[in-house]
C-alpha cells in the first residue's frame, strides 16, 4: 500500500515514517511549506524544518518531495485568523489548518501521485465500528491531538493513517535516537506555526492596527490603559502591566470581559465567578463520522486543548450545538473550539464557540 507521509521535520512524523516502513508500506515523504514570510531576523522559520525532513527521508531511504501551500494557507487559514481577532475572538488556526491544508490539498496531492492513504505524526487513532471509521484518542493520552482534528470530515479520516496511535512519546524519542535521526532531540513545536519564535504582539500589530483604550473593573473603576483588545483573552493574567492599585489587595488581576464596541477591557482583582460559565454553544458544529441519533445526550467535552475532559449535556439543533456543563468551566472563550467525546474516547466532532452563559 502506498502511503504519502506529511514529513514536517519533527520527531513525530520522522518516527511515523519508520513505523510505516516496518509495516511494509511503500512510503513517500512530503514536506508542506505553508508560510513564506521571514521573521525579523530575515529567517524563514520552515527552512530548518525542510532540511531536517530531507535528512530524515534520506535516513529512512524513502522518496522525498516538497509542496508549497502558502497561498492556500493565507486564503483559508490566515485570513480567518485575522478576521477572528478583528471580532474580538481568540481563534485556533491550527484546527483550521488541519482541515483546509494538511488534510485538504495535501490529500488531493497524495491521490494525484498514486497514494492510497495519507499519514501524519499526530497522536490520534482511527478505529472501526459497525463498518464505519471513527477518530479516537491514542494510547498516549498526554499527547492526544484529536482536539486539533475536530473539523475533519469522514472522507478525510477514511483516507488517513496515524502510525503513532499505539506508541507513547518517550518511545518515539527512543526509536528516533536508536535510528540516529537528526530530529531525535528536536524540541516539539508549540503555538502557531507562522509566528515561530517571534513576539506575538509584535507580529499581530503588523497586520492589525491596535487601538488603545480603557482598562477598568465592572464597577467602573479605571485601572489603566490597554494596548488593543486583540492582544488579550479571557482569563489572561500575564502582560496586563497592572501594578499596585490603591484600594485593592495584592491579588492577581485577570481579564474577564472585552467590550469591542466601546473598546474597553474589563479586569478583575482576584479570580471569582466572573470567569465561570455554565454552558456554551456553537452555531456550526462538525460531526466527523455521523450525527448522533439522540438530539440530547451526556458526553465529555473540552473547551480548550489542555483542559481535562468534562461532563456535559449536549443538545443538537441542526448545525447548532448547545453544551450544558456538569460543573462551571473557567474562561470559556469565543473562537476556541467546543469538542465532544463519547465515553470510549471517540471524538464526535467540534465547532467554534460562539457564545456562553453564566446561568
């Protein structure tokens, strides 16, 4: 079977290539370049990744190609990223990148060169039940990346392999070291790929003009000045630059609300109920394999990647999904994703959060 592997220049996709070869597949490695701009030091952040991917392909003795999806990324992902920040939301472009690039045009390319499946180094699992395939959590729950794949379609998972689904990260590192792969000790990439090592605020203001405004409490006390609402998210405590404020104790300050119309950033001294939500909804929820027959049922949910699974009552109304949390959740943020799971760890799907409720 011919498998077209997304070889990113990281240790996970490197070992995924080795596993595929051990299983007897005909493997072709492909590097996807999704961002063309250089950082402030004149470096393109993907150049080293390309070189590392090329060296890994040589070590594994597999053919190696590169494709450029910078235009697709700009049109389908980055413009969405900017539009969400303009709306005062906090987007997760990596989720959209998976649907629109890594499992979109890349899948089409794989088919054009005779690929039977595509594969990546994601920590996810594909399982079959009653003749259908489902996206599920991997063996290494600490590295579970199903959250980032919640927007995939059934057609996309039906043509995908996840070679690391039963391997834990420490073993991946061990395999890479034993093979002498250049990526064995390479640091895992974190955050948004096109920003790299750059300061996020400096990066963002090159694309969106920031408008300063008042930073105040819900009771109307002005605490200071913010540098632009796009630079803040709910629950944030770092980077507020609030010193000792007369009349308040030494507790930390948190962002609790953004008023886009009045350009006001609301903050709270100490963490209270203002950051807690009892429910949220998504107006465009994607069910990966099939829409559940029950229109209201108990499940597990995540409202952000590193959150523990939480119980919720999910109610479906067309494409809209309403999640009532078993217990209040902190800093549920518009633009991030509500992702649902059944009790067996199957990812049912997800949708961008469009609103929350306090009661």
